[in-house]
């Protein structure tokens, strides 16, 4: 396990007294408490919980010994963290992190970002050495529009906005519209036997979506086993004749977010329809089914997140189904 302070972090370590090293399983509670403490001040729509961090440490393609970084004060309390993820051969890395609100404005966020950039370069160099990629290294970071301090940092470091996303809500006091599937299509509740067929359907459905890369077995397992996942609120449309998955809706519920935001929301994590089945009302049927499941479970709001430039016309579909935009987020990118 590497224990040296990364060179790009060294100056900040000497200025603030933070000690830096990769995250381990022994840090899970400390790490989760740092994120929750930051979220209590910054109120993001979503933030990582302990269960998510367990998955981070279980990753084989993003070794936590080299792709995570935690900064601790003199009492051993985690005050900052950063991590990156990258698919082998992928054309970008994704960065995440936070700094304890009481420790902000000390240059720590800049140092974590510098480490993320350095680790991104290393990952791309490794791929290039294996002949897996020739593209220049790129790092993407997503922020919410309300978090201006993050935007200021990224803009100052040479990042630019490359995509906007809309969080959308629909009140469940309004009944779901009546929809029906065409003959030969069957709606089923998600179960473990459908996990792999849905993964393959997802990779097909999202191959024309901006920024999407195929999900392997590991990343899909993390998706379906995410702590807030609700398979009982999730559904799959299957072609009765062939058994082929035509479309799917994966849902989640976060009770902590409900306590913070003041309402209970059924969240659609992923909604996809394979190309060969588009234009047959499958997305509408899946959404209407989700609305009914959410309402039956006592939710107040149905919510989801959509790429503002989605090529499948998803935004128009959600508007027709009664969803309205409430928040925006953006993806920043820098070619290193």
C-alpha cells in the first residue's frame, strides 16, 4: 500500500498539517462522515454514502491504492478526499472529491485536483503503453449549478463546460397516464435473473448517448447493488417471443435525501430502450409503471436526471409525462 505523500500534495500538507494517503476499508466511516458533513453544508442533490465507498474500494479496474486519496488532520479526522475512475481503454477519466467546509479556501481543493490530473495522465500513459488508446488524456468533473465555488476553481484551472443536465420532478399527486404495451411485449419486475440481459440492453441503448461507455460486469454489479437501489420499483420490458430485453427502468430511493430535502422521491436512475424497439411506446409505459410504483410506495415526487441534448428526445418525453426541470448540473472537461 503506497504511503508516501504524493509530490503535488506535499506543499499543501506542510501548510495545513493534513496527512495524505490512499483510502482503505478502515477509513470507511471516517470517509463517509467527511462527505456527509460537507453535504450538510452544501446540500447536493446526491452524495456518496458508505455503501458506495465500499464499492469504490472493491473496484478491480480502478485500484483504490492508486486512484483514491484522503487527507487527515492531526486528530486523524478525514478533511478532504479525491478519486478518479477510468475504464481501461476509455477516452476519459472522471473525478470526484470534496473538502470539509471548515478546511476550504486553503488551497486543498486545488491540490486534490492537481493529483487527479496527475493520476489521469498516469492512467492514459498506461493504456497507451498497452496500445489500448492513443487519445490525449481528458478529465471530466460534474458539479451542480448551485455550487459556484467548485465552478470558480474548475474555470480557474482551465476547465470548460461541455454538457448540461436537468434534474426533473413530477408530483405523484397527479395520476400516471394510461399506457399499454403492444402485443408481444411483456413488463416484468426486475430480478437477479435479468441483471445480465439488462446490462447488455443498456450498453446497446446507450451507445449513441454522449459520454456513455459500455458497462462491464463489475460496474453493472455496483449499479444494481447500489445501497439505494429498489429492484421492486424497477421494471423490464421483454419481447415475449424471444425473451430479449427491449427496455428497462431502474429505480432507487434515498431516505437520507428525503430527510434533507423534505420530500420522498422515487428516482429513475436509468431508463433505456434498445434501438430495435424504439417508437413503440416502451419508454412511456416504463415511466408510467414507475410513477404507479412510486405512488403506491408513498413517494411524493418522481424524479430523474436527463442530458439536455439527449439525441433520443428524452427531454420532450419527460415533459409530456408531466416532469418539470428543477435543478441543473454541468460536466466540466479539460484536456491535459
